[in-house]
C-alpha cells in the first residue's frame, strides 16, 4: 500500500454476530418472541495499526487494541406482540 494510506496497513476486522428467534403463538394475533442474540461470537480482538516511526525500537510492532467491538456479548429478550 502507498505510504499516504496508513489506515490500510492495519490487520483486517473480523466480526460475526448471531441471533436466534422463536415465536410462541398465544392466539391468532398475540404472540411472544424469545430472542437470543450474540455479538462478536468468535471473540476476535481488533488490533490497532503498527508503529510507523522508522528507526524506533517498536517499528512495525502492533501492541495496542483498536477498540471497536468489545468482548463477546450475549443478551436474552422476550417481546410481546399484540
């Protein structure tokens, strides 16, 4: 990559989210929806760009976390439709 695009030198971002839904009918109109949602299922970290100061002892080293998606998160919910 050219030196004018430093953001393209960082590792890629991998993200996998999942959701499972189950509808439970009470009658023709009303029903519950049970949900299980998981974010960052593979628990993959997002690393920052490497240090780019030529001649420094940490040149080319990736030693920071870029933030973005955090650790694996799961949530359970119940929705009532009427």
